[in-house]
C-alpha cells in the first residue's frame, strides 16, 4: 500500500501537535496564539511536501 509523502508528513505533524496541545490545555497561563501558530506550521509543512508533485498525479 502506497502512502503519499504529503499524507504521511501530515499525520506525523498532527500526532505531534496533539501531544503538545494536551499539555497546553492543562496550563492556565500561556499564549493564546500557540495553536494558531502550529496550525500555520502544519500548512507550511504540507505545502512544502506537496510542492514537487504534478497536477495529474493521484
């Protein structure tokens, strides 16, 4: 079974984000923008991984 590189990277990043966000939820003090910053990071990583693909590839 072939898993595209973009999907594999996205799954790993989302898993790591989940582990970090559990700790952030338990902290009453902290920056409100941290989850949004990590969301932007996920988008940037996915676009970087997708940059070399042709439009006709599955």
